[in-house]
C-alpha cells in the first residue's frame, strides 16, 4: 500500500512525482540507469545503488538547484523522507528564516542542513564522526555556497551533543536538533531486519546503500537516542526542541519510557510516510510552551469517517452514486471547494475535497449581506432597460463587471414576477449560468446568489474529472511510473527489466515523443496525474466517498488534514441541509 497520501502536505513530491522521462532526457548520468519499454515508459533499477545515487543527485539539481557529490560507498539520502522530517520541524519551530539547528551525523551529503539552509535560510552546526563523510559534507556545503549557513564539525562516535556544543561559539542557543541515527546495534541486527521480513510483505523495493559505520552503533538506534536524551538532561533549554528519526516502531515505546523517566516537559511522536516505507519521528522539550503538531496518520485512525445516508429524491437527481456525486461536486465547487476525483467504480466514487477558506458557514447571513450590497449598488447604478421604468428588469452596470450590459432579476425588484431560482427551490429548473456561457451574468449571479448550483449532467461532469495518481515509491525512493498491482510493482518490473537486460535505453534511440502520445492510455493517465492542482495550503482537506450499501447511497467524509475536524462536521451539516428533500417529494 502506498503511504503517499500521508506524506507531509508541503512535501513537493506528495502530489507531483518526478518525470523519469524528463530526467532521463536532461541528465545522461540518470539516463544511464534507466530502461524504456515499447510504450515509452521509463524505469529505474531501484536495486542498483548507482541508480539511486543518480536519482537523488539529479532531483537535487532539478528541483532544488543543488549540486551534490556522493561517494560510491556511502548512504544515498532519499528526498521525500528527508523533506518530511524538515517539514515536521517547520511545524514545530516555525518556518521563519535564521533558525539555528544541529544535525547529528550529517552524512556525506549533509542533506538536512543543505536542504534546510537553501529552503529556509536556517543555520546549522552539522556533526559527523566518519572521516570520509566529513570531507564530503564540507565539499557539498562549499559546492552550494552555504558556508555562511552550515558549519561541519568532526566529532568522535562517543560525542553526541555536549562536547560539540562546548567547542562551538557562533551561538549558544539552538531552536532544534535533529538526527538520523545509525539504526542497528550490530551486523546481526542489520541482517535480521532483512531476514525477518514476513512473507506477506513485498520484498524491499530498493537496495540499502549505507555502509556499516553509518548504520551501526552501540545499542542501535535506541542506544543512540537514549544517549541524546541523557545529554539533553544536561543541556535542557540550550536546545529548545530535541528530535530524532526512528527506524523501527518498536523503539518508540522504549524511548517514551525514558522521556517519562527523565520528566521532560513534553514529548511527541509522528510518522514519516513515503512510498511503502514508514519511519517515525520523536521530539521532546523542556519548554512547556512548545506545541507539537498532531500526526495526520494517527488522526485518521482516531476517529472513524462521518457517515450519512443520502435520502431518495435529494438534489432532484436520480438515486445513483454517480448522479449524486456529480450533484455534490457542483454544489461544493460553487462554494469554492477544490474537488479532485479519486477512485471510481460502478457503485463507488471518491472525491478529495480541499478548502482554502470557510465558505459554508453563515451562508444565510452571507447571502443577506450580498443582497444588501447588490441593492445599494442598484440604487445608484440601476437604469431601466426600456425607456419606461420597469421594476422587473433592471440593468446593473458596474465598473468591474463589464462595459457590456448585464441583466439581473431580483426578488426584491419584482417580488411577484421575478423568480429566484436556486437549487433548493427547483433543482431541476436551476438556471445554468457558467462563466463560459455568460461571463457577465455569471459574475453577478455568483456574487448575489452564491448558492445557485449548476445542475450539470453526470456525463459532462465526469469529463472534467481527472484520475488521481499517487506518487509511487520503491521504499523511500521515488518512482515515477503508475503502479499496476502489489505483486507487479514498478520497482520489481524495473528490476526484472534490468536483470533481463531488456529495453536498455541508449542516448540515440531514446524516445521523448511517446510521453505525449494521446493514443496511449497510460501516458494519458500519467499526464492527468500532473493536473492535480490541489491547493497545498488549506483549512480543510477530506475525502468524500459515496457507495451503495444495501441499496442505499451512503456518504462518508474522512478527515485528511486541516485546522480542525469541526470544519468537516460543518461541511456535512451544509451538505445535509442541501440534501433535505421537501415534504411529499420522496
Ligand atoms: C544513518 S546515517 C545518516 C546520514 C544523514 N544524516 C542522512 O540522513 O542521510 C548516520 C550518520 O551518523 C554518523 N555518526 C555516527 N555516530 C555519530 C556521532 N556520535 N556523532 C556524529 N555522527 C555520527 C555516521 O557516520 C553517519 O554518517
């Protein structure tokens, strides 16, 4: 199962996976590790460490403008995971510039400091115990002109925080520290992790690239983080927030026990979700004013989705999942929801809803205000269409709307004749006014009667929806091709293609044109996936599902994220109000 829907909402790879085709066309070093099948799809061999190295360095160049040199015998950082960690830190300490952080064990890439300094202008003390990694980390800082932001310090493997801070004089207060610790206690544990993978779990999608000195430490990750916790009891508020990544869920319980034992002011854990891999984050502080965000992965488990049985006759549409879905989508789009079509089957559909502002509360008051505004506009800008004054038809001319004439019929101007058509009063008759059909009308109508909905046919509505495609990863690494099935995963395909030596790409017959071949269904889907322009900053994101259960259409709203679940309850109330069936119409 792909965990990408739980990737941090600001992670740039959450909704937009990289195009392997574009990368291969642009970067020969990446192309050298790819294969292309007859349909033009590009595959990367995730079991080849060099291929992973090329993927990371090319993405750093392409997406962040960073030049990175990675030694062939050291860990290759995977970007979605590293970004998830940085975004979690931003949620805790804020995104403002000039924060000070410590990265314990920065690696050859110096990945966290380099990314965070270039994204947020954060300053870092980066420590490293391995000679080769220390040399490369410095090289990577200089290659990206980040010396003013990052200081790399060589330490011994017994040092964690206290000793490095004693020798560092640029600041004596830090906003946070972070760490991706060596995970294993010894070679046996490293092997055991690989060997105990259950038969149900798919084989690891990508090869491990870490050298023993990078992934093994006395006591494994629990031992390493325990050491951090102990040193934090000495340093206390010198570092406002202490954090670390955790590779095994089972480690969390031991660490939480330690934190309780040391009576830290607060602690929290989170999930880093990417591809098929989950990692965890643990944070603690001695400052009670620190606020830890709630993990969206956990939040989804805490509360079941909201449910509602759609009454027959609601919305004036046929009692069918897709008819009701089209009606609801129009309704929600009319109040500025961003709707994104997800999975769709015969009696099932799901739509991801994203709202950037609250448009569903106080609709009555909002309409009244809008009507008042319209009336005051009319008192100075209304002139009769005919030479004789006619209260039924009036022409509203506004500076913004258009120099052209726009016609508005209001209930007030002609209470008897003017019919204000709303979806509620007559869903079937509701006038279809779209920006395309009548830009001027649409503009005024949308301001004056915000709840008018277009009663589009399901068919026309369906043509506008796009198929959601989630970012696929082989473990933490990013793949760009759509997944087919669990047992036929992209990475496995890519790997077998490589192992069998088929379809090796060469620079001369590499085929860029196939990407836009509109006759090719999968490439169409891939292109569509890039059209998901869901807002990344939002107050509410949830999934709306409609399914047929015992001949009844059931609606579900499942929380994905946002300011509070209360907003989702309000949206359900709004939907219910719109779906109330007038007496006698069932
Ligand atoms: C799992 S790697 C993480 C590298 C990098 N931060 C990343 O996320 O890709 C752990 C790193 O910690 C380094 N290391 C081990 N013990 C250390 C210590 N006591 N102080 C600083 N670095 C240490 C290792 O050499 C290795 O580079």
